[in-house]
C-alpha cells in the first residue's frame, strides 16, 4: 500500500478499534486478536463503502449539474468529427438548428451552412484542424424551416488518446447583434445628413452634434458639446416663445416650426427646426434630439414672391381703375353714338324721301313718255323693268342688302336673268326680252340655283330672290 492509502486508512482504523473496544471481550488471546483484526477490517470496509457511496452520489449530482448546464446553456455546444459529421450536440444547438438532437448525430454540419458561406466554412474548418488552437468565424446558417440566421463559431480541436482529433464548437446566435450593427451603421449615415442635428441629455446639455450642425452654425463639436442649446438664441424670440416650445415637447413629444438662431459669426438666420423627446421603457425622458435645416434661400424666395404679389395687386388695382375709367368713357361714347345714329337715321330717311321725290319729279315722267312712245311690246317691257329696278333702288336706299352680295357670284347675263326671275317673268318671256333661246335661259337658271345652293325643285328661285329684299 502506498503512503496516501495508509494515511487515509489510519483514521478509519482508529474508529474501527474504538468500536471493537466497546464490544464484549473474548477469552482466547489468539482468537481474540484475530477476531479483533477481522472486525476492524470489516468496519473499515463498511466505512469505505459508505464514503464511496457518498462520493458516487456527489459525482452523480455533479454530473447532472454539468449536463443541465451543458444542455440548457445560452449557447450551442457541438462536437464534430474530422469529416465534419456531428458526434454530439446540446439541446440549445438542436434548437438553434431546428432539428431534434437525436437526428443531428452523424449529419454533416455543412448541411446547415447557408449556400453563400459554404465554401468559406470548408476552408475555415480545414485550417482550424491544421493550425489548432482557438479559431473564430461568423457564418450564415440555415434553419430547417428555411430561415437564415447568423452565428459565431468558436472552435478548438480536441486531441484524445484513443480516438481521432475532434472539433469542439461553441455556437452563438448573433442575428440580433448583426441587426443592431446594421441599424447603427444606418443611424450613423442618417446622423450625417444635410440637416443639422443636436443631441442633449435630459437636462438639455449638448452631448453630440453632426457635421451639418457645425457647417450651418459655425460651432465645432468641441465648442458645442457640454453647453445648453440656448447659446444659439438669436434674441429675436422672447421667453414665452421658448416656454411654448418646451411645453409642446412635454405634451406631444415633439415640436416643429420656424425659429431664428444666431451663428458663431453673429449672423442671424432662419431655420426649420424639429425637437423630439426620447423616452425609456418607463416613459422617462432620457434625451432630446433637435434637427434643423437652414431656410434662408426659402425666406428670400418668399420675400420675392410677396413683393411680386404686392406689385401685381397694385397693378391689378390700377388696371381696374383704368378699366372703370374706360368703362365710363365708353358709356359716354355709346351715348354719343346713339345720338349720332338717331341723327343718321333721320338724315337717311330725309335723303330717301328727297331722292324718291326727285326721281318721281325728274325721271319717272320721262320713263312714262318713253313707254308711250315704245315701238313694240318688248321695248315697253324693258322700260317697265327699268322703272321697277329704279323704284327698288330708291326704296332700298340706306339699307344693307343681301342681293348685291349674292349677285357677286353670278355672271352679267346670270344677273339679268335673276333680275327678271325676281320680277316674276316666265322663262319664254325672259328669253324674248334678252334675245336668248328658252333653253339658254333654263341653263342660266340652273347655274344660278347651283351658285345660290338651291337644291331640289321645292326651292323656288323667284321666292328666294324676293326674300333677299324683305
């Protein structure tokens, strides 16, 4: 027996001897001594057995604790063979991969790697097996349901005496971290927009500003941080204005409107500003975020528009005055024209009467004498036509006539034929008067109807020509 065993056995022997001492004595010395030794060994064995049972119970409890820690750890534990096949995995790993743990065994881990990372996984695994030591890699893995998630793999080769090299892997779900990183990158880009941005704590002390803020105000981040935003006040707004802003932020969570601020160089400029409150899960305000854009160009454009509007309104008012004046003058002119037209109608009527009287006195008597001296019937008819046309001219003196306009479309012979048709002469009589054949007169009548757009026999040429004088 080695020294460690003897040292461990001594207290057990002492306890066994104490038990024997309390037992009844045996009379024979040799037998008593032998029995004593046997009893001591028996008690020692019983006590060793009890200690071994306690140690086994403790080991089993420790093993159970380890298994619980192993299976329900917040990360996945997986062991791979050299050919990437799965030898062992905890429950967390099975849940992450979406497969029952019993069905994971002997499956190749590459089956769960997304296609875009497949080649990178194979290269990484060979390198990790060759180089040894702890290696880490981030991969896109595919859940059995098809969803892709991101994992960090911390790998370490494990050498054993009686088996090939195994690979122990800690599998951590970093999907949310990836999303958070992406959100932070987007937020960082959004923070550096063309709009100026200022972030304060709950006490309104400036914590951070972006480059646009420095460009617009002239204050660097170092000069602005640690100060209250009131260092930008222009002096154009009173305290009631700022109290109303913060009352809106408190009540609605934000304020938006136009404000005038002052830059580092003392220049005052207009801004379109938004102030928003940031609250935690319990509703307590933790930060304020202000964003603004300079609207100097917009204000200048508005001024130009307002000036143009005022100028146009003045021009419209002046034009309306001119129109009203012109309207009054037009009314006077119309009144004068009405008077002149009345005088004109009077003069025209008087002139018509005078012309009619003069023709009746100087012309008609001669026509009457000619008619009496006519040699034949034809000459008398011509004189009658002359008298009728002359009387018509006198009657239509000073009136607008449609007949001359119609006659402009006709030839001289067609005008003569139309004039006789209007007086009611028949075709044969017209032919005899004009020394034409009846057929020629009929042709002229057709031409006249066509030029006057009289279609069909229902349209009477005689009636139409008479209507032009009505």
